[in-house]
């Protein structure tokens, strides 16, 4: 299923670009149906602009934006149909726009129900081994501090980057409570080093080599990388976004196993959990 999703997201975005170019051409040459093609262009542009906005501004939460894009695409499609004289090509591009948004919102973004006993609140976190960006080894059981562990998919994921920025912005408040902030992904050392340099906060960026820890915790996403990004040096397997917090003794005090990769915890949630745990 993840392989199908991987192909879908890359193919759909490619089709949106081709459709926009085609619609612009038809607007310029088809005087009789220019209005209908303008509506087709708008329908295709709505989801395309959503992704431009997502990557340009690293937005952490997108529910309203996706529904707005779907509404614009649906409204334009209905206007074209009501206006009459719809060609098969117009119908194809409108279907790509609207059906693609529906699949993205309610199928592609969803992981389904997630649960794992090894991350249950109140249980002890097993000793986990990661690599630092410099290649040295870190074992969680040796830290002896409260932990905030954020498993993210990689530099290519704009929602993950937005989440990391939120944590970086509140880093001082977390550090004042003695919390070790750990940001974990399966990506290469080079990508991890590049990411660490982007944020002005001494957070610990770690690598889950070969997704061994993700396998251990049941949060691995096989074939979760959008198709084609392998060319940028990322592995096709990745991790489902996950947050784990522990106290200084390693007892889990909070987990977030989001069922939708576009839904992440609010940054205030972390401070609230720490206060509730007396940290």
C-alpha cells in the first residue's frame, strides 16, 4: 500500500504541473472555451499552490488549507459542468484535480490506527541505540535526563521541518527543565549534518541506521518515501512521525502516534506534559 501511495503523490504532482501548462496554452488559443479553461486552470492551481505554500513556508498544520484547495477545485469543476460544452480533456484535468485532493486528504495522509505496547505511557523505554551526525553512538539509557524524542521522516518532509522549527523555538524552555531534545531520522549523515546547521539550538540530531529502532518500536514506514526522491540520496523506507517523552528514569510519560502525517502535536503539549510529570 505504501508503494502505491509513494507513486501516487509523485505522479499526481507531476500531472498537476502538466495540466496547468496545458490549461494556460488552451486559454491562449481557445477563444470559444477560454472561460472554461480558466476554471480548469484554477482547479488545477489550487492543489499545486497548496504544495508550493507547504514547501515555501514549512507549515506545521494544514487541515484548513487542504479543505480550501479541495473546495476551490470542486467549485471550479461544478462551474465548468454547469456552463456546458465540457470536453473530455477538461473532464480529465478536473478529475485529476478533485479526485487527487480527495485521495490526498483521506487516503494518502493517513496511517490508519497505530498502537504499540512498547511505547505505552507508564512503561519503560527500552535502551535504544542511535548514531550521532559525527558517527559516534548514543544509547538512550545512558543519558539520565528527561527525553523528548521526535522521529521524523527526513529533510524532504516540509511538515517535519515545521515541527522541528517549533521545537527549536521553544528549546530554551525545554532545556531549563533539563530535557534532552533528540531529533531522529533514517537519513544519511550528510543530510543530518545539513539539517543541524539550519537551527540555532543545540538539539541532538540522530540517525536511526537501517531503521533498526523504528523496526524495534513498530514505527517503520516501508516504501514511505515519495517516488523519485531516492535520486536525492534518501532511502525508500522511512519512519512514521512519532513523539516519545520520558522522565529521567526512562519511564514513558507521553507518546504521539499520529494517524495522519499532517497532524502533529502542538508545541505547548510538551511543556504541559512535563509540568504534569513534575519536571
